[in-house]
C-alpha cells in the first residue's frame, strides 16, 4: 500500500511546485507581454494612417476608435483607426485598420495572431525586410463593404492552406468598419462612400451624428523630429 501512496504524493508535490512556478512566471511576464503588444498597436496606428500627426481616441457606444488629424489644430481630418477582432483557426486575430475620411481602407496591420506556423501565420510574413506582408497589402485602398476572400467572391486572395485565417481577417475588418460607420455617422461635411452629404446644421439628419464625436479624450500626439518606440505620446488631462 505504501508503495502506491508514496509515488502518488511525490507526483502531487511535483505538480504543485510546477504549478506555482508557472503561475509566478506568468505573473512576472504578463505585464511585459501586455506592454509589448500595446507598443506594437501604437506603432501600427501611425503606419496605417501615415498622414496623421495627432490621434484622438474616442468611443461611440461600445466601439473604441481613433480620429486622426493632419494638423495639430485638428482642423484637417486624416481619417480613422479601429481594431478588428476575428476568430481564426487557433487564435483571436487582432488587426489595426486605417480608414480614409470616406471610410476607404488606407491600410491594415495585424498586431496579434497565433495561427498555424507555415500556414495561417503567413498573413504577417514578408518576402524581405522592410516590405509589407503581401496578404496585408491586398486591403490597401479597398472599399470595406466589398472585402471578402476570393473563395467568397471577394478580391482578397486567401493564404494557401489557411482559408479560415484569411476569412477571419477579411470578415472582421469589414464588420469592424461597418460598426464604426453605423455608430458615428458621417462627420460634419464628410460623405460616406456612395452616400449623401450630411448637414451639420440639422441635428435630425440621419447622415450625421455629431453628438457621438463630442467630448473626446486627450489626443495622442506624434512628437516632431523624434523617433520613439512606441512612436506615440499619450497626453493626459490635467
């Protein structure tokens, strides 16, 4: 009997030690991982909307987005940035999406994925250093309402052997942009693709929702003449 109990207790002790060790490692590494992911996200924001120098975070209902401006006075709109979440083959893929003022996609950048190596993770691979991943480039200058993979009748060529990953990214980008478009309406004087121009002097105009653009948080500014990582500085209210 003792010969059975003793090995079991030893295994249990090893299990407890290993569990505590893994918990400690996770506790120590989690903040560092979160900081790295946030740095990647902030850098991606400037890359998908390169014309913007000021990034103003805002919310519309449950949707978080960023309004980008060309000038510090925030009078010239550069576009918007939103993050899309898609359920891939083995992970939830996070994609930062840049939008022109008319909601055309300017560029996308996948900031997190844990898809199958050699298949789904090819979405973020480049043929050489300094070149944008071919899969991401397909989204540039596209109408988000027409974003689908080729197997669904769209213009996005699926990754070989990774249709689920490809579809997850394409569909999540399209849905995220549509939700933002529905939530904030057309900014004053702007126009949706194929839609009527809104009248900011008419509060009931269904094409405008100016209230959703008010009370914006402190802007995120890109420092001039400096190269920083992350390249954005969050200016808090005082």
